């Protein structure tokens, strides 16, 4: 460290002016790095609470003056940006648009007049404007590099000579103007999909045309299609792809069977949800000796039928995943394949890609191989059927199911002992009538039958990833698709630890990955049934990284696996089809594929997975709001599930429906958001509303169009 920095840090409570200079000097010397306040304090020799308190104030001031960038909460780097930046444009209906730069540092306010009519999510180039005192940093869009959204969903308002689209979403301040000749049969009050064709520079409203009529607002089909259209997801399967699929032969010839291992006479079952039709995995069991078992994990051989670049493959690649809304599945593959040819239905001969394990009584792997097979499932079990066998010890194939469950339990125990994290989350499900109207809400929890299937699927995915990725140190592994989950950011772990201390809990934030993971598991166990359970679980999940697809393997932290991929669901996930093709290539001695193009494909699949999850969440939200529509005025107990500057989100205990108490309802004080501590605090009376706090609310308003529930405190 330089003498200048040392001199500035010698005092126990340094002067702000000297400290500013020292911080800027230190961060300039390390301009490619970012630091939290503890690291800066250590580097500058600042000790004691008073010194640190001054440091935090100075850092915040330097950030506000734009000499530093706060790259994430509590992490700083020197501001060495130029005046021109590239990044993502975020549009808001209130006209408060933002620019999120690629360096992920301080977001920049873009007034509507400077937006160049960029759309939400567009990649743009922005010029920073001279900063006015006590004002937000502003920028102006100088170029739109890439458009992401041009289609919008809403309700038509048709007038004498023209029409407007009044939108469902919150991304556009102005309605879309539609000339009469571009209505294409749509009438007043229809919910439609509109594409923007132009936005003249001086016009307030963009100009669009109707490209699809979804139906009348409030109709279940209309609303589900609207959710899909809003995310630019397909709600119809292209006719030409359906036709192409209908011509694929369902005959399995003897030559094909001769190339495969024959499991048709080995005990084999499927276990799936009761409403499933696409059975893409089956388990076989065969006793090899008094102490050894052969377990086969058999996965539908989709790539035998779908060839690279054919019509079905292109459509599947584009979709990347099946989408699961509350009342329907939008399949990645045409129904003839997903529910027919490839579905491992009982008493039908089916082609599979399989991982065959030889296990001892302790569920330790003695041997494994990856092979193409032909199977014939003996029976289709639902999870409920299999669970009944496990709980009662009676029913069809009892011995086999109990043996598989015994092995799975040991695999599961070992996985958690190795540091896997046990986030057991319930799923919100609805009882719907024939028109899709929700009659009731229930919660689906995983039981032993679910764990049985889960453990063998995890084992197969791990074995496949190891077969390709785990090579001798002198060798370079061939390019492959991994499912990766990075270790948590140490900063976020520190924040979690600081936060849970107030409830008397503590986790390890350093040490081995296994130690930290076991410490998180221990925390999750301790909070079970306690008032802070919901809060601590929510914050712990937010601390975790997101799992994504990548050719760059960093392991899967949450599962405690060094190698992991997705191989077991090719009917509903495109990455699994990619893995099947790579496996076939490499097992036959083929050369490594191009990493850059495969990484680009992985990125697309990760993005589409997130979009599908957002659509699924929206469909749940819609049904929750619909379920609450006749409950205005009713009082419920709940828990604060989110705090923002615009209000408090509350989740009702008995049905998990979430609504918001707008900030305007908190009229007893002026409330400020304390982001680091997940709470709103009253400026005068210091009353606080924090994440996880139990509250009693009354349902005040229900807006189905906006999927919005408004509460007030009861």
C-alpha cells in the first residue's frame, strides 16, 4: 500500500476529506476490482465502529457524486466509465425509464423525451448527460442496437376512425394507435396481440397492427394465451411441424433392436404426476446377487426420432422447454412425439437412452454404463400410487418399489452428508372447474415417492456429466453441456449472516463448500415451524446463485456435485436433447464440437427457461387473483413477503395468495425503505414493517386485468 494511503488511515476516526482522497487513490490503483466496505477498511487500516461508520458515509457520498460505482449492494469500484455506455433499456409505464449498463453498476435514469422510443429489454447505446446537483444521473439513448419486444397484449378500444390498444403490462406509458384497416376483424373489447410497425419521432403514440385475436377478457383460454403472448411464447403448434411429426414412423425394426440392450423382460415402471402424459423416464430393477442390484434409468430416446435441423427440431430448439401453466402444458415437441412415440407408456416397446447402475446394499455404485436400450414398462404408477405402496407395504410390485426406495433413501442421505442444500418448497396448485375457474387452492409437497424418482434422475445426470467431463489431468475434456450452479457470493452470505443474527441464528460464511452448505441446512432445520421460517428461507434462497446451462463447468453447488448435466427429460427440455446427441457422438469416438456455438445455445436455453418460469408464475398469480375476486372485505392472517418503496407485499397464510398494501395506505408516517435490512421504517415514529413479519390484512381491491390484489391492514 502507498504511503499516502497509510497516512490517511492512521487516525482511529479519520477526517472525511482525507478519507475520500485515500479511498479514491486505493480504488484507482485497483481499478479492475470491486470491494466491500470491510475490505476497504482493512486496506486503509480503519478500525473500530466509529471509523467504519464514517467510512460507509464517505463511500455513499462518493457514490452519490459518481466518483465511485456501487456494483451491487455494498460493493464499490472506481468510476472509470466513459460518457458512452451500452446496456439494457428498462421501460416503465410511469415514464421513469432506466438504463442498466453492461458493467451492472449504478443504473441511469432516461426521461421519456430521451428514450428514442426504445422498448423494454432493448439493447441500447446511451450518452451520459452532465449531472445536476441533487438529481439522478441522466442519459439519452443515442442508438438502439437490438430490439427485443415489438408485440403487446391488451384490450381494443375502437372509435369511429381508429382504435387504441390499452395494455395489460406496465412497460408502455402510451397506448398503441391502430388504424381501422389494421384491425383484421377485431372488434371493441377484444383482447388482442398487436405488433408495433412504427413510432414516428415526434408522435406520442406508437402505431401498430392486430396480428392475433385472443378472445374476450376474463375468458380462461383468452387469459392463458395472453400470458404466453405477453412473453412472446407460442400458444399454438405450427401446422407444418405437426404434419412433419405425423409422418414419423412408429415401427421399431429388428435391426434397430439388435443394436440395443434388450430390457423388455426386466421389471420396469414409470412414476409420474397423475395428470402427466409425457413419461420420459422409467426405472428397471434386477437382482444380480444377494447383495447387489442392477438399476436402469431409462430415458426416452427422442433424438432417434428428431434429427438435427428438421422441422420438429428447429421448433423445439426455438422453444427450448415445455411450459407449464396452471391449467395446461405447452409442449416443446408435437403431441404425437411427447405423448405418443416417445412417451414410455406401459406394455409398449420403447427406445431409450439409458444409464445402467450396479449398486450394493449401501447404494454404492460398483459399476455403470451408458447404453441405448429397448424397454417395455410393466406399469404406470402415479406418485400417489407409489407413495401408498411405500407407506402401507402392500400393492402391486411392493418388493421392487420398496427396494428402489431403500436405495434412493441412502443416495439422498449421502448427498446431504456431502453438502447438498435441502430447499424443500411446496407447489401451489388449484382445483379448477371445467371452465378453468379456481374452486380451491392446495399445496403439493414432495414425499418419498417423489424423492425416489428424483434421486435416480440426479444419479443418472451426474453419471453422464462425469462420463464426459471427468478425464485424466493430462487430458482436456470434450465440450459438453453442463447444468451449473455457482457457489454463493461471499458478500451475500455475510449479509444473510448479519440478518439472521437478530433471530439468534448463525451460519458459517467461510471454510469448505461442504461446511458452508451443512451450516445452511442446519439453519433451515432450526427455523422449521418458527415465526421467522418464511423470512429466513426467502433470504437464504435469494443468497443462492441461479442454476444455468453452460459449457464451462463449475459444478453444481446446491446438489454438491462436481459434474452435473440434464439428460433425463428430453421430451420437455432441449438441453437434454443436446446432451443425448453429444453423448452419441462422443461414445462413438467423435471429435469435440465448437464451444462458442454450443455456449450460445446454452445461453438461449437458460434464457427461455427463465421466460417460461415467469409465464408460469403469471398464470399462478392470475388464478390467485381470480380465486380472491369474491373475497373483498374479508380478513386474513398473513406474512410480509416483500418490502419495496411503493408498498408492502403480504402472502396470506391459508392460501399463499399474495397482494400489496400500497405505500399510500401507510398514512401514519413517512416510510423509508431500508434495503439492506428488508424493512420499511417510519421517519418520525420509527415503526417498522419487515420481511417475514406476521400481519392481519383485509382484501381491499381486486384487479384481474393487472393480476393485482390490494390489501389494507385490518
